[in-house]
C-alpha cells in the first residue's frame, strides 16, 4: 500500500480542519506548494478563488517525541516541528552525549537527558511515544542495544540514520516494533525539506500518517520503496551541499566578473531558488516542467547563456553532478 500524499493537496479540507490528512493511495502532484509550503499565496496571483493562507499553524500531534541524538539534522527537525506547530518544546525531549549539545537543546526549552548508554535511552523511552533515532549510522548498533529493553508496543521508532535498512532496525528491536525509516535534509529548518520515508513491516497506517504529518510539516514528504532510499540519500539527503557549492561557485564567477561579494551571493542564491521554483510553477496544469525546456527558453542563438552552458558542458558539470549523486548513494548502500 502506498502511503504517499500530496502536500496540502485538498486546500479546502485544510482550511476547514488542519488535522492530519487521511491516508490514501494516489500519485503525488508536484504543485508550487511543495516548494514553499509556508509562504502565503497572494489573492492577486490568480483569477480563481485563492486557496487558504498556508502560514497557518498545523494542529499539533498529541504524541510526545523523543530524539536520541540531536545534532544538526535532529535540531533542524526539532526547530521545524515547533515552528510549524505540529509539536512544541513541551512535547519534545532529547538524549545527547555532549554537554555542549545538552546545553544548546536545554536553551531551546527541551527536556534533555544524558548519554543514551548511561540511562538516557531509558529515561527518554519512558517519556516518549515517538522516538527518533538521530545518531550517526556507525553508532546505531550500541544505541539500539541500550534502547531495546525499554521499547514498548506503544512506541513508534523513526530512524533518520543514513543507509540503515528497516530489516536491520527491526532485528535489533523487540519483535513487532513499529519502525519507520526517514531520509530528511537540512532545509527542514526553514520548512523546505525534501524527505522520503519507508513504512516498516509492523508499522500501521496511523504510523505512516503521523510520520507524514511530521515530515510534511517541514517540507515535501514522499513515501518510497526501500530499494529507492539509497538514491534518495544521494539526491535530496546530500543534495543541499551540492547546491551550496554551486551557489558559491556562481558567486565566485560573478566576483571575478566585477560584482561585489554580497551582491554576487544574493543574486546567485536567488537565481537558484527562482529557477527551482520555475520547474514547479511554469506549467498550466501544475505538473513539473522539464528543466531542459526552461533552459532552452533562456538560451537564445549566439547569446550569452548558450556560451555559458557550453563552458559548463566542457567542464563536465552535468557528469560531475550525476557522479556525486551516485557516489553518495553508493556510500549509503555501504552503510546499510
């Protein structure tokens, strides 16, 4: 059963009740809302009745959420959940090893427990219904060993560890444990995540709904088959770093051509953001427009753009990006 849903697809339902959307089997329609889900839509942008403003907070889940490990990604999720309204600092706790991380998370208002291997896992499990596993993959085995005695049938365990398969998670936890596997990315901090999730063997439709509600509160969330997760890791999991490199390189080129650094960086970042949004917004039926179509509209004969594109092709930029995604996907496969 597919658990994928179109983010805010039924805008009238969302306007009447900001509860979790019902689970259903259908294809994802990539609308502009998938990119900037928290951005209000101007009434002047369409002749039709405007959809409800998407700056509204989502209804919070009743579940208490615990994070074992809360580094950059974990903190981004915590901040995103709280910012969107799907949860609150009063409902979230964390078990972290570093005193610096304990202090930083405490300053956010979270209840913070110590090292998971020294009682933190037990304390967190006793005060959570949903447990996120946010530690690095190489440390996950020892964390699961410490957590296992404290997992109850009421717990939902969600792993964001790159490369770790559902079967491995289920084998390390009590029989019948409800497990979800998620690959988010760091733009979740600003509500712009591109996340994919896999439904575990024992996970229920309600578990899938809750996972979708959490992850879609911070961006785009898609259900995928587990065999696709290494590719997801290579693309959206690692992809923000690739884009940051591209923005930096574009800005460097502009500085070399005479622009001040601050203006070059702002223009480069907005150019990437605007171009990405055009892929979602350019078609009349709301479907994704192929980037090549948009590229051809910019590149006029003997013009400036086609000369720049020729340099990109000479330098192998297209191939480098393909190899980067495949290399990251391969490393994800190795971790599993």
